[in-house]
C-alpha cells in the first residue's frame, strides 16, 4: 500500500489516532494529497471564497508590507510556510519585480515534497528569474531556526516570512509554532499572517465551505489510504463558539478498523474521529496571541466584509 508517509510519520499518525482519536490534518497534504488540495484551492478562487478574499486584501497591503524596500536592498527572501501550490505568491513576486528587485529568493517550507514541487514549478513558470531554495520540513513539530538562519542573514537582505491561507489557524499548538518562527527572525524581519476572522454573520458560510465533498475527500484521504472506509454521510462539521473554531469529525456509522505500521486499531460505531480544527479568532484574540508570543504588530487590516485579515508583525524585545 502506497501511503507516502515515513515510518516516523506513520507512528505519529498511529499514536494520534490511538490516544486522541485524531487524524492530523498535515498528513493530508503529503503525496497525492497535493492534487486534492489544488482542486479545493482552485474552486475557492473561482467562487471568490477564502483564497480569493485573502488575495485581494494581500494585494492592497503590499505597499505597506514592503515599505522598507529601496535601491539599497539587493536581495529579498520570501519564506513561505505551508506553501501550497505557490499561486498566492504571484502578486508578491510581481510587486517586487516592478520595484526593480533583481535578487529574489523563494524559500517554500512544507511537510509535503509534492507541495514543494508544485509551488516551485508554478513560480518558475511565471517568474523564471526567482531563485528557488525549498525546505522539506514539518515546522509544526520542530525548530526551523538553523535551516532558515543559514540562508537568511546576508548584508543588504530583507526577509519576509509568510503564513497565509488560514495556516496559522490549523496548527495543533499555534503558540509553539510562533515561538519557533520568532527564533528564526531578526529584528528587521517581518512575518505576514493571513487568516479568517470569526463573527456571527459569517459562521454559517464558513461551515458550508467546509462541508463540501472536496473538503471531505481531502480530510479522510489518509484514513482511506490505510484501509478505513469513510463515507460523506459520516462527515460532520461543527462551529465551537467557545473556542471560535471550526471542527470536522468522522462520526462512524459502524464498527471500523485501520492498520498502521503493522498495528490494527478498532473503533466502535458512533465514535468520533477528529479530522481537523481551524481556528478563526476574533480580532482581539489574534492580536493578544501574537503579542503574547513576542511580536509587535505593524499592520492589521481587514476586508470590507470583516471576515479576513492580513497582519504584518515583527519580533519585539522581551520586557519584564
């Protein structure tokens, strides 16, 4: 069975399912999960959903985000965490090239080699002069500081870290990820975050977005790859008002089993397997979280619907 996971990842999946009845979302991006994700992203752009709204807001924000770029800057590093297909970076490279920056390094970081390959191919096809420096890494688990610092600290270079596409809302431990990223940054580096914002008006629309069959196929792909039968009728999406997050579950309509790394796990009828959590935050909570992680907010802007935000932040010094 071709599952695309390493032995260590298999054991992590096994542990997560056995101890927490959770199927980590990040494993969905590995292997042919890239094709599933691309279909979701392309449909979202066509329907002017999440990716489209963020793209429009990002384009409006670029003059401020890159306000310090001038003729003295020789190189700009674009570090793209959870790179996807690279398409959200198109406006950024277009803007930098129009600013006359000749030394642009694209540093996509992802757990999935397929994602890295897809992003690199898309960027190369549109911006052939951009240098590619991919990093295959699970940045949710470990510290990426050494990998980033080796390529990010050069004279007359500016570094811009990107967490777009609601990526920050999908982490199991967001505070840990932010702490790891901060350790990879210097005082004049910037981290740009794109995320949905929760409000009572758009909650039902967000739930509908996650209920689509394409999303279900993506979320259960890794379970199916290991032999578990999963049906759309078992898929339940909930809004957790207390935690301001969307939660997706597979509520089993029968006893089921799955075999991973030679070990068989059994689940009973009506058990719930957590497929994903996507935090949406309110404006105050995301600001508080970023401040607590040690970042200074330089830009916080929302679209007119108040359901998407772009935030530019930089490391701040610790104060007692």
